[in-house]
C-alpha cells in the first residue's frame, strides 16, 4: 500500500474504523482490521463450522477447508492411525493412508529394479505389472520405450524393431526380415524377389521351374543347360507334363519337327528312311 495518511484517515476498508495503532491485513491493497478480514475472507472449517482465522493453519482437502486440529480428528491413516495433517497421503481402495504406510505395505514395485513406485511418479503398466518409466526398456537395444509400440514376450519387453529383428521370419536367401509378401518353399521362407532362377537370376514367384541338383531353373535356363536339343531346329525339347519327342540313334526331335526332309510330311508313328543324315518318307525315297 502506497501513500501516507493522517492517523484519523487510516481506516479499515470494511468497517471504516481507524487502524491507528492496530494490527491490520492488506487485501488487494486495501487494509482490513482483523475482525473484518476474518469475517470476509477466512474460510469456514467444514468440521466445526467455525472460521479459520488469519493466524490459524488452513488445511485444504477435496476443495474443503479445515482447522489443523479438526483435520487431525477427521483424517487419520487407515493403517497406522496417525494424523494425516502436514503429511503426504493417498487413497487406497477408498481409504486414506500416509505415504510411509503406502510405500512399505501397499505400493507396487517396479518389475526391473524392484524399487517402490511412489505416488506421483510416472509409471507404465502392462498385464497387471508396472515399471518406472526409466526402467521400461527394450531387452535388446536398452532404449526407453515410453509411449512407443512394444511387444511382450516371455516376461521381457521388446521395441517393435528389435522384436522383428530377433524373432521375425527371415529370408533364406538374403537373411533379412520378411515384413510382408514372402513365400515358402520346402518349409523355408523367401522374399519373392530372392526366390530366383540359379541361371538367369529372374524371380520364380508364380512361375514354373525345375530343380536340378538342388538348384532352381526357369524353363528357359533349364532347357538351355540340361534339356535334349532337337536335331532339326536345335531348340531345347522342354515342356510341362511330359513333352512328346522322337528319339533315334542318339538324335532327338520335337514331334512337330520330325518330318520328311523333302516333302515336309510328318513322320511321327510312320515309316521313314535314312538318307545320309536326313530322314525322308518312303514315297520320297522311291522317287530318288
């Protein structure tokens, strides 16, 4: 409060009585005598219904006010029966208890460090278990998980990245994680792009292939490397489900290629005559 006053002018803002030589309390820069201050601003104790005067301790709980002595009578620890006045306390199953009793008899303990999870501390819980925030870490990388996604496994916690790396399905070809869209061959997992022909390297996903000495080959590579060659067109004799071909004196022909050299008549299941290295039909043979 700024300014100087004559003693007759320095009065209570409530009752206008002179405050000269009397104790007073400033409220919003206005002076009040003690009775006016208590009447206007002091809270009422819900226990005794009396004003909590300016020189008394005002204890507040659940938006209600108490004298210290009234609070001590009304609120005691449910476990040790000591007054909760000027003590930290908490609510346990609808009953109040002091922090000491809570910590020693009721508080949960961290799954990692086994220390008490004190009231007000940040804690993380899962499956009925709780951890200190600093203790809730990935088993593999040891990073705090916080509010990030995690995967529990056998009493351990993993961040999603470490879980996938540790337990995820990995490609037989490249050894890397298969996150989606893989395939299985002989009970082995593969990336689609890693399941390739051992000849040309092209993907064999959704394609027919042949295995030779534990190696996979697309139809073109298998024909080029291992199939019989047609004596007439020099192309591989390949096909699914048993391709028909003609074999004679260690030479092979596609059925459609086994024709008379002169008149081009098919000789499949027909008589034929050898003319040097060529095959001809009997008619052409008689005509010379």
